[in-house]
């Protein structure tokens, strides 16, 4: 899925990308127009690493979701422990159980 460099940059008001990583680095650009990645993304890559921007964004999104799931599980566990502690304190205070 190649993107027409001229149309993309006319609509986003950015400078056209270099097609070579070394040129982009020399020009101080953060991105360059490379070849398509193995997942079929357009080929816009980070100049610093050469990695596909879409792939790195997708990876970051997956890590965020994984992290959120972990936090949610920890909150659930914490909530269960709080409920148990409250029951224990009630039983201790009221003398039943």
C-alpha cells in the first residue's frame, strides 16, 4: 500500500520526505520514505532506527492494552482483598462469624 508522497505532504503541510535514511538523518528529519515493511505498511520509517512507523505505533498500542489489562487485574485483586479485610473487621467488631 504505497502512499503518493506529493499528495500526502500537500494535505498535511509537511516537507516531503527523503527516500534515503542517511539523507533524512543529514537533513535532520525524523522520518523518511523507505520501502514497504513486511506487514505491508506504506513505508514511512523512523530515520533514527529505520523501523516502520505504523508497526511501532501498533506495538506501542498492544503494550498499552496489555499494561491496562494488568492494572485492571491488580485493581480487581486489591478490591477483593479490601472486601475480605472489611468482612474480617466487621466480624471482629460485631463478634460474629
